[in-house]
C-alpha cells in the first residue's frame, strides 16, 4: 500500500461529509439506532459497531485504519497515552500465574507495570539483556506467555533482533510485543518481521506537534478484538475524537518531518562525535555503535534521538552546559517540532553524582525541525562554557 495513499486517503470517505478535505471531528459520546434489531447487534458486537465513543468513533476509526496500514498490520487500537497502549494489551493477554520475559531497561513506566502492578495479579517478570537472543530462550519457563521488547531503547539504544526473537517465540507458542516509539512506523515495522503486537507512543512522531498525548497498538484482527472486547472497553483508556483528529493531521506530514529530522540528526551526530569535550556519542546508525549492522538490517533509518557522554568531572559542569543551551528545551518526550535535552543527573540526587560513571555524564538529545546549523551553533557555544 502506497505511503501517500495511507496518509492522505485511506479510511476517508469524503462523500459522507460534504467532500470536506479534512475529516470532521465527530465529538459525540453516543450513537443512536433506528430499530431494536440494529441496537441488539450493536450491543452484542461492539467491535464491529458504532455504539459509544468509549469503544468506536468514526473519527478514531479513520486513524485506526491509517495506523494499522503504516505498521503493515491488520488492525489498531488507539489509547489516551503511550503507556496505556502497553499496559491494557498486556493485562488483556495475561492471567494469574503467567510469566513475562522483558528486555532490560525498558521505559520507566513499563518497568513499574512489570514490577509493581502485574505482581498484584500473580504475574512475574524476568528482565534479560536483549542484545543476545539466547538470553530470551534461557529465561523461558513453562508458564511464559509474553516476550516484551523495546528496540532501540530510548537512552542507550540497545537493540533486539526482532526476526530472531519472533521466530523463537512462535516455536514456543509465546506472544511477542514491542515498544516501537523510537523508530516510528516509517523507520521500523516489527509486525512485518513476525512480532505479534506493536505499541507506540503516538505522542511522539505520529502527532509531531507536542500538543496531544496518545498511544497505539497494532496487530492481527484476532488479537486486537480480544483486547477491545475486554480490557479496552472495561478500563476505558480510549482517545478522544479531537485528539484522534490531531493525530490524523500529524500523519499528513510525518514523512517530510521524519526525513528532515533524520537528515539533521546525522549532521549533528557527526559534529558532536568529533568534539573534544564529548567522550562518546550513542546513536544506532553511527559507525561506533556496536549493533549498527542490526540497526541497518531492521530499521530504515534512525530517528532524532541520541545520547552523548560529556568529558566532565563535576555535576556543575553538566548543569552549566544544560543552562547555556538556548535552542534546546529541557523536557521529557521527543518527536515534536522542538529540540530537547534530558541530562541523566535529573534522575537521582545531586549528592550521588559519580564522575567515574559514564551514565551520570550522559545527556539525551532530540533533534527537532530547526535548521541543523542553528542547533550546532548552540551546542558549540554551550560546550565552550565547560
């Protein structure tokens, strides 16, 4: 299916809404039925009906079709946040006594899901180094029902071999799920490599404008319906029609935004890699990255997210660098128009800083839509201050 068709036409039946170029926002909670028989069918199978916007909504349905097609999947569900698109499907798939194998160091709220919430239901998780597929095989138990991946992760960018893990899991009858937020559907399609469920923070590249929080999961119709019929409807983590419309708007330009971001990031990474005050650049497509060949095998490109390790001896030097930047905002997330940084020192008390620990000197950067030379000039003047 052509990308231009997905982004600009798929799911949009303009004859139904006065040939409007932009689809309408059907901002309604409820939908009426003409007769008792139709009402009965709607209640019996809400997955295939428009009954109540906690389940299906026509504006959201347009978005679902586009997101599923971008992943090469059969169907999609859209949620009110990225973590909801991970938590709700996992709750739908697992039962008391089940076991999960998760890649080490996933998103911090995913860690809390595995370590705090799931144990309340008697579900245990084993974390493994996912850079070696054998580690997943060694951790499999008779009650293992899910292998959870995040590739690349979003601070140090370790990868897992999606095709190899999917093959292993299928041979054991285990479901696989991956957080694909780093790459976006344009740069990586895990479903086409055999992964069962693909979750993404739509807040990031899909939205693209830092004005909506949302998540998406894609997969086969059978698995998506299983999630929809129980936990999705029961927990009520759906997205509003207005936010769905904002994501449709974001999708119109995702291809040109990603092209710009990837091109700018490559230029900035090359500049920083040769800077004398940078000890290390961590970026999946850089020549120094240990899993570069795997990155190039399963990713079309890397996004705008990478990390640097500063050559400094004190936390005050890190703070000076951060405070000297004029064009990078200090904030969480990524994928919008604005460039961002997160120094890892914000995650622990200042008194615990250890200059000998590279992670303490790590700063994550996101490259937005600004001119790359404009951003390089800002980085240059900030590095000169330390």
